[in-house]
C-alpha cells in the first residue's frame, strides 16, 4: 500500500455460489448459541434452563460497552446453559435450545422509535449488530462517534476471500435494505460521501446498487481491483478515499467510518421491523461439499447440520469458519454458526494437507505482497530468537493477519501463523518493559525522597 502501489495477492476467486439465491434450511432440532460472538465482553444470559423462548427474544444482554446482546433465532425451550471450548481454544458459555419447529415470533418484536442519532445508535445496539465481514466488532460502538468528524462512510462490499458469496447475495437480494441503511446514515450523520467499495469481479452488484441508489445524494459505488485483501479495513480506506490510517489510530481519526454491507442491511431491517440479528446467510462450499449453496440458518446451527443439508462428497479433513485465507479451523462439527459466520468451507484430504515448509530462500515475495510492506521473514527470525525489541521495530503489531505472506511464499513458511504468535510475544515484551519502567521510576522517586529528606 506504500507509494501508491497496490499490494496483495491474486488468490483464486472460486465464487461458485455467487449466482445461488440463499435457501432456508429446515430448523435444526437443537441450536447452541455462544455468548462470545463479538470482539469485547461476552454477553450475559438472561434465560435459564426450562425457559420457553421465541424468535427475536432477548436471551443474553450485552456484557459491557464493547459488547452486543444476543437474541434467539428459534422458538423452543432452553435445555441448559453450558460451557464449551470454542475454536480459539477458550472456554465459552453457551445457551442450548431445543427447538419446537414452530418459529413463533416473540411478542416484543416491534420497530424501534428512531428520531435522532442517539436513538439510532441505541437501535443499532438493540439489534445485536456486529461487524459481519468477520471481525465481529459491535457496530453501535463503531457508530458512536461525533458526526462532525465523519467525512466519509465506506461500505465494505469487497468480499475478497475465495469461496465466500454471502455479501454478494446481500447486495443482490437485499439491495433495498442496504440502501435504506445508507439513507439512515445520511440522515443521522449528515455525511457528504457514502462510498460502496466493491471488487470489480462483482459487476452485477455494482450495477444494481448504482441503479437503485441514484436518489441518494453523495452516494457512489466504486469498483475496486479484485486483489486480496481488498476488504481489509485500512486497505479499503486507502483505495476508496486515499487516506492512510496511522499506526495505533482508528478510521475515525482520518474522518472515515467503515461498515460491512450485510451489517448495514441488518440494521435497516431492524429499524423497519424490530427483528434483531438472529439468522445468517452462510456460504457452504469447498472440495468436500457435494452441493455448494448459500444457506439461511439460525445463529447457533451446528456445522454438522449445515453440511448435512448441503451434502458431503467425503468426510471433511478440515472445516473452516470463513474462507481459506483468514478462516479459522474448527476442532469438530459441533461448532455453531455465529453472527459473524459468513461461510463454512469444508476441504477433502487433498486440499487440507499443508505441504512441508522448506528453508527461506530470501526471495522477498512476502514483503512485496504484504499490504503494509512488513517484513514477515525478518519477523519470523525475531520471533525464533525471542527478540521482543526487534518485533516492535518490525511493526508486527500492525499485521492484519491476512495471510498474503504465507500464501505467496514458495518455501511454504508458516509466516502468518508466526506473526500471530509474534504479536502475543510483543504484548508480553511491552508489558515487561512497562513494569520495568515503573519499577525504575519508583526507585528513582525513592532515591530523590531520601536525598530531600
């Protein structure tokens, strides 16, 4: 991204399901709804075992400012509240609901009263909306900014990961809702520019939004090169409004707010109907899947149920939340669909087995293709040495973990995996340095007190 040059990789698109209108699968017998579905504090259950629940009912309240409430996507009975190990290897509280198949809507579901910016942000929070591009940051927190500081709002319709087409379907099937969301943003923020950034491999999305959004002043659709990771927040900001977000700063610090296109549609639907975020369109694809599809399912649906609905060619050897570049492998198929699950990709053995890593040949491809021009090979060396000072100098903390370095490496070095571990090492180093500085400052103060005493 430096010197005006676009960095990234031309990963195969494999948008096999782009033309497939989402199908609603039968309601599963059981859903398992995790409390940790966003960046920030987990939600806190407000139901208990034996409680009857309905679609749209609040079942867990936000656990803090940076958090989001959770609602039931099914009607039925709470079987139990349990603790399970999630895909990150952490313990997570879950609400397990036995469904009744009726999908009875909760009586409390009704359009919220939205009259000003504060009530709009409250409605966003009440909807349970989070970043649905995968990040999972609570949207109400992102939108709680001074409108005077917002120069542009960028809608993320890039969907640059291979296989995933759920955002594509939003832009085609829910374009009106998405544009209603644009109108809400224009109304309450008074922002002069709203830009929908869409990769140019989705011309039908570009055309549809352009044709439907002609009445919205300041709204533009910007086709962008289909170059992964075009959908990365800082990359998208640079390629749409030409601004660089400095290290340690947020998009609002350069006058920009970025929101995912599906998140925007969810917010608009909630304002219109009062139905919170309780179900997702999930792309189901990969070499182990018999019938790739876009599937509408309640949050909490197990991957097992989802994959059985689409059919399997063989027993999957690796299953991912998300796409092959930034997706997270799951330990077993009981893992549930979460709010920010935009795809489930299942691979057969041939696609799942990683080739063995060989010695680095110092080709520099990892540097040339990194969106931030980092030096992954040097970071790997510093990590192996346990050199926290070098990791800090090499700026590993700004790595977005897009995986371009590992993808392009001819030696198949696990560079992005090492970057993740290196960031944890840097955090430990920074904490140790802070503690050391505080200790030295305390000693200096003590000596000064003795000298003056």
